[in-house]
C-alpha cells in the first residue's frame, strides 16, 4: 500500500503546512472547496447547481421568496451544515463512529424539512433508484448497519491504511443502503471524516466521475479506493495550485 500512497502523503503534508501557516488563506480556500464539495455531491445525485443558485443559497443575507427555490436553498444550506459536522468530528481525535453519528448527519441533512427531523430507515426495495449495486433487505438494515459501525472498532479495521479503511467502510455502508434518498450523501460524509482525520483532503468525487463511482460500488472495495484516492489527489493538487497562485496576494495583505 505504501508505494501507492507515498506521493499523495507527501503532497498532503505540503498542503497542510500551507494551511496551518496561513489561517486567512486557509479560510478562503476552504470556503471555495466547500462550495465545490456541495456542487459535486449534488451532481453525483443527478442535481446540477448553477453558480447563481449556489451564491443565493449560501449567502444568508439573500432572501428567497419563491417556495421551490427556498426549499432548494435550504437543502444546500443543510449540506453546508453537514460539512461543518464533518469538520467538528475531524477536530475530535477521540471521536468514534457510532449510530448516533450516522443519525446526526442524517438529521442535519433533513432537519429543515417538515416531518423529517428524525432518522428514517429505508422500508422497501426501490425498483427505480439512482444506485444500481446490490443492497440489503430493509429487515436487515439495523443489524447490518450496527455491524458495519462496530467494525470500525475492530483489529481488522485498525490494521488497514486509512484510505483502505474509508473505502471498505463506505462500500459496506452503501451495501446496507440505510436511507431511501440520502445513503450516498451520508456515506460520503462518513468516508470523509475517516480520511480527513488522517490529514488528507476530502474525497470530493468529481461530477465527471459519477458513473465510475457508481460502478465501483458493484466491484471490490479496492476499485472504490482508487476512485476515492484520485478524488483526494485532485483536491490536494488544486489546493497547492491555489496557494501558489494566491501567495503573493496573501503576502501583500499581511504587509499592508
């Protein structure tokens, strides 16, 4: 595994050094990354967001009167809040993966919808759905999800590289597919808690890799790991490029 990750490990260390050394630049970078994260998360689910929609949704000073647009904006804001939960969990080195964490992410993504504050597990085997990999029967969701969560505290899990941990966990989680609508979003948030705790950038899977991601869920976890690692590498390289292009502006601002 080491020969597959040594380059990305070196690059992520370089980027983390830049982020730690420039809090103002880091804040600006994360603002841009969070918006990209939200955009591509929605694109993976088949929802395309325009730049104007993103600005209106994430700017708290913007008033949205149209009902349909207000609901859409609220959804994007909840996704931003869920990313905030991820960052809080990453900052807690003693944090564990529990059913309560799964519930928190689900409730954060749905909390603004009438009647959808509490966790709702899938109750059927949907015939028409976005994902086409095999999923478990609804009657097995709670015991299987409990098993997947408890696996993160096992010796087998501890002996895996962090990127392997995240890939295998996500693969297992998506096989359980606990929610009708939000399994993918919740699963990828959990995946990113794992990789970010180990110092990696989030695995923001690009819209153009949508089919590649879907296909990976029908194959062994190592295929998903390849898709995930490529996504992390892309974010890392974009971060290094951003700091390279903006370093003179940062230095100018500090001396002004």
